[in-house]
C-alpha cells in the first residue's frame, strides 16, 4: 500500500512539473515575440502600425514626432501566501484545568504584470518601440508586451 501512495505522489509531482515547464515555455516564446517586435517594427509606417495593433489608447505629438501608447498584458494577478501557526497547551496532573496560547502569522503578496508600449513615430515612420512597466520575469522580460505586438511580428 505504501508503494502505491508513493507512485501517486510521483505522478502528481511529474504532472505539476510538466505544467510548469509548459507555462514557462509560453512565457519565453512571448518574450521572444516582444523582442522581435522591437526590431521589426522600426521602419513601419503609421498605417502598418494601425493595421497590426489598431488605434492607440493615447497619442502625443510634438512637432513631427508622435508617440502612440498601447496597454498590453494578460490581466492576471499573481498571489503568493505564506502562513504558520503554533499552539501550546498544558494541563495539571489532576486534569482539572487547561491553559495555553496560540500564535499565528500570515502574509500575502500580490503582483500584476503589464506592459505600456510606446511607439515613437518620426515623419510618419516608426523610429523606436519602448516597453515600460513590470513586463515579465527575470528570464521573460517583455513577455506581457507580446499580447499587443504579436500581429506585427513576422515569424521566421
């Protein structure tokens, strides 16, 4: 019976590992799409940007330079919670009374990743693509930006 419960635990751990690797692979692919877009979109016309990204959420202009801003991200909030509890109870030898104490501690941290994309346009042509915000993890920088720029990237 003990062997069966260990096998069940191993199978669950293996399934969790496969899911984690799959999710990490998706984030890495999105990060690559975002980096490709930064290079490929330079030189695009305003009309090409409108076709692949749609109208911007905000436009700013100064002379012949425009900055188009887009919001991007999956919208998920990641939450990590940790907690601990300790109790201590004692009774006398006769068992007539009991006393004790309990201590608990918990902590929760929530984060949300998103990307603010700024397309810099000079003389009707894209000159720069900038990303701002908590756009991804250590190995997946920019991955939240891929949701908005995906249609602008030519796959190799």
